[in-house]
């Protein structure tokens, strides 16, 4: 303890024992020499991940001129996001490569759709650009903070660090609901540019007379999108604090080591 009663930062230094550190050259050699029976690149969950990438690419191909094909490919790609994790756990094929592949695919797929939305909704281009930047920044900093603190997965967040992130990552239903609702909002915005036929709810509710089904879906999913991006802000802030805390602990440790030498 320090004189003011707070914990000494240097005492918070610990061996990163929750992960095994492998030399980069050794890792490259192992990946090159892996056999067919134990090839991480060919794990079933990772094959699902490659399928997601192909479907995402197809959706981008059709995005500007065929909304139905685009939406179908995009939605299937997003739904497979919920399948690969379950397959990995069921088959005992969880991998760091698969976890990163999954996250990168999510970030890139959503960002590509937001780039397109920026072109068709030019008045909201800055908002879409902000969402892209926030999504990448919060997940990159969260992933990096997880690595430097020795966590095996970016999803292993304790309630002591953040109750919001703990509930978000540790409850699969919440995670699926927030991610699906967020994507559903962006897909609805995309379809609003091509679907113009009212669904006929004006008979029951007059103010819904001219509402199309993408507009109807966009209304509730917009609240999920707001919630998801609030979580991104929380994730960014918590990751920033963790990295600053690690910096302070390392600096204190370095000062103590220097003092011992003197």
C-alpha cells in the first residue's frame, strides 16, 4: 500500500500465465508443418468463417443493383456468425485464429455496408463514418487490452471490470440480440432505398398508412443500434483505462527496478 492507502501499482504486476507465449518464428514453423488431421485452417468453424467471407463478398457484389440477392447473402453471412462459435465448442475446435477471423469478418462486413449507406444517404455520411471508426477503435483497443492482461479471449470480461461488458459478452442471448438488431437496422436502411410499397397498416393505425416493411423494422431496431454503440463506447473507455493502468504499473515496476540497482 502507498502512504495514501491506495494499492501500489508495481504490486499489480503479474506474470501473464493465463496464456502461453510462443515465439513468432516457432509459431510460423508449426503452422507450416501442420498435418491434415490437425490443420487449424481446416477446422469446421473456420470453414464456416470462410463461407461467411464469400457470402459477404457476394452481398457487396449485388449491393448496388440487386437488393434481394444482396440481402439474402448478407443475412446468411451474419446468421452463420452464431453457428461457428457453437460448432467450435461442440467439436473441440476453438482457436485464436478462428476468434480473430470471426471478429475481423464482422468488422469488415458491417463497415462495407456502412460505406454503401454513406453513399446513398449522403446527409448522414459523417454519422456512418463515426460508427465505422467507433466499431474498429473499440474492438481493436479491447482486443489489445485483453492480450496485454493475459486473457485467452476478448469475451472473458469480469463483472469487476465492467458489469455492462460482462453481461454483454457472457450472456449469449444478449450478445446475439444486440448484434442481430444492430445489423437488422443497417439492412433496413439499405432496403428502404428499394422497397417503396406500403404494407397497408393504415387501416388499423392511420399514421402507418405509408410505412413500408423496412421502415417498420428500422424503427425498433434503431434502439438496438443505439444500445450497441453505447456498449462500443463503454468498451472503448474501459479498454483505454486498462491500457493506462498497465502503463502505470509497468512504469512503477521500472522505477522500483531502477531503485534497486542504485
